[in-house]
C-alpha cells in the first residue's frame, strides 16, 4: 500500500477549511499517477473521509474491477486534541463520513489478503464509529535472470 501523510488536507468540508492552494492540483495529479491508496492529513480538528477521489470527483470502480486501483481515499484525522472544528452544513458528495468529536484512528494491514482497513473511534467509551477497507490490486511481478 502507498500511504501519504501531510499536514493540510486536500479535501475538507469544515467551516473555513480549504484546499484551494497553488500546490494542490499538481500534487493531487502526482498522487493519482503514482497510485497512492490513502492520504492522511490533520490541520483541521475533526475527522472526515472521502470516496476514492480525483479532481473533486468520486471515482467509482466497476464491480468487476475489485482490487483495481481507482484513486486515493483522503482521511482527515485531526480529532485527537485541541478544540474540535465544526463542519459546514452542506455535505459534499465526496464526503462519506464526518465526525465532530474527540477520537483516534487505527489502520490494520492484512498483507497476504492485500487488505487495508481503517477504523475511526470515539474517545467516548472507545466506540467504533466508521470502518472502510481498501483491497489492493495484485501487482504484476517480472523476474529477470541470466541463462
């Protein structure tokens, strides 16, 4: 799996949060071209996750393409401390999960199964709030050898 971590999110529906910085479009293209699976960010003090997304559009895989690379999923994981940032009332179509409360996230990887599972937890009684799984495509392996 290819996971990228950064400070400012590409996608956030929080009040006052924006990704309209000059660096954003070029970097998003680079992530897509290099088949980044998951982008983690903070800065905004809440939790949110997107669909597989590129250029502000959800990329929905065909059911027959299970495991084929689609686009990065973005997760804001800034709800571990500080004051919680509110979301705007409008929920963009790319925002699949939002949480305004303190909590944390975990990532589990099943190498042989090629699965990455991310879980979002609330600090209140350790309650599981949301889970998603990425299934990694099988890579073509090429072996070179001398005769």
